[in-house]
């Protein structure tokens, strides 16, 4: 099948590459000429595990192409995916200007039947708006508009696309339904469902799924905060709760809040959509408020340890991305930690395996950047962990302890076992668990 993907951000590039991997001919279009030239030369503009292998292979085999010209991209396409940004506005609503702008442009140039697919995360009713934008310039028998939300986890996006646990398609057209069913059949050979529904229900399914997962994370963070007050261990609580099949084990790991490109934006947009319809999502509002506080919840612990004064203190920070296996720093808790520490008079030396260049563009010389995790420790009073990268899970603790001024770790991701920290002689403060105190912890 011939496919066009408009937009080569995270969703668009993964979508185009994975469709090419199953034998389709894919043309990706983007207005950023420099980015397009890099991709033509085999350079992947984002970090996502395994994407580079598929990307290079499909370019080499002539199934994946890139252009800045919309007409060139869609000329032979049977299906056109809109994978465009929908950034949050000041009021929290999703900005649809890019989606609707491209829809209007498509209406001016399509000459034969196309299935136009909203792949971007968009509010309920967007398919109708896209349809109207197209219909301003094109006959309605030349297109159908479909909602096909993505459920990709950054760090696992390639596997999620190639082996989805479900595919959701919103369409009221039998013709479009057949096209989408044929397109996705290779991905669901093991029996996972393609779920067809109306467009509005498909649009809401995406928001509802992300809002529920964000709620699950935030609920466990609140339980963790309560554990600290009453002396319970959140790890044990998490295991006990997660063993209930009605609840499940996933998304119950406490920490310093969720971030990224999806949860913050989608939860906010759902709350705004509710308000626009005259409905207040009280749970969703609480989720947003708690998560905002959670991002810097470790800072009071740091201040308490140092007697309330961080002036002149220097901290090593491990992790900048909002989660491991990505270079995405959107709404990353680490950024909020940096701002809070610097505002308190401290300095920071950070390391992240993939996200440092993105942080440099945003924060500049506000902090120092290390070549590896151990260099970040030099001259630091303590270590702070903000992202659970695999390489941080089993460090050389002797080297960590000997490099830091004192053996103190503030862990926002609960990477280490409490007994291990005690054996290693660290003062260790984590989330929802008892503090491990080193035999002597000089704070002067």
C-alpha cells in the first residue's frame, strides 16, 4: 500500500518506519528542510531503541522516503496519516492549527479517493473539523476521515507499533474501514484486536487511557507520600496492591511524577474538554495538582538534610529525560529539580545517556554537563537520581561513595534496595520508604 505520513516527529517517524517495515511504500513529509535532508542521509532525528535499524533498512530497500513537498508525498498515497503537533494552549486546550491547516491544504490538491487518518492525539470532535476543512476545497466523495490514536510508549515504541495489544480505529465509512483493516492485518496476526468504533469514541479512548494511567501513577505517589509519614514501605504496598488482578502491577511504581509528551498534555486537554462541555473532571484536576507537587517533592528532603540551606552546595544529577530509553525532556521532573536547586543557591552537574543535548538547548550553562555518570559525581555533596536508566541500577557503589564528598543519595526513582544501601554505608532517601542513615553523616 502507498502511505503518506505528514509530520516526522516522534509519532510520525515511528509510524512511517514501521509501516515501511511491513512492505508498504511510505513517504514522510515535513516542512523542516534541514531535518528532511538529514533523514534522507540516514540520520534518525530522535532517539528510540531499535528505530535506527528499521529506519536504515527501509531507506536502503527503497520503501521509506522523505520530502518537504506535500503534493509529492500524497500524490500516489491511498492513506494519509496526520502526525502533527497538537501543543497545549495557555488554557490547556490542544492547539489544532497544524492539523486543520494541513487538512485544508490537502483539500486543495487531492484528486482521487484518500483515507485521511488523524494519528495525532486530538480532542473529541476533531475528525469532524478535519472533514470540514477538507470539504471546503474537495468533494466529499474524494476522502474519508478516520481517527486512529496511537498508544506508543517512548522507549518501546517500535515494539508497541509492530506488536500492538490493540488497534483502535474510529470511522463511520465501510470503505475506510476495509482500508484500515487491510493496513493493520500484518500487525495483529497473533489475534490482538482491531477495535472499530465511531470517530468521537476513538478520540476519547486515547485521552481516557492516558488519563487513567496518569491517575494510577499519581495515586501510588500519594500512597508513597503517606507511607513516609506513617513508616510503611511503599514497595511492599505496591506488591500487595498490584497482585490484585483487578488493578495489575503496571504503573504502580512511585517516584517524582510523570512527564513526557503525552500524559501532561493529554490530561490537561481532557480537563479542558470537560470544562468546555460543562463538566468538571475532579479526579483529573487532582491528578494534575498532585503531579505538579510531586516533581519537586524530593527538594524538601534535600533541604531538610542540609538544615534548610543549599547555598554553595553542589549536586550530581543522574538522569534528565522524563523516562529511560528516550531523549525526550518534555515536562521532565529533572528540569523542575534543576530550577528548584539553582533557585536555592546550589549548583548541579548532570549526566544522561541521551538527553543532554536537548537540555543544553533549554538550560544552557545553568548547569554543568558530565561525560559519564561518575564524572558528574566529582565535587558533589550528594547524588540525586531523576531518571531510572538501566545503567544507573548497578553502579560501582565504592566508586560512587569515594567520589562524593559524603555518601548521600537522594533517589527519586527508588532504584536501590534499602538493605544494600545500608551495607554500602550510604545515607539514602527515596520515595515512600524508610530513610537509610549512614553510621556517620557529616552535614557541615
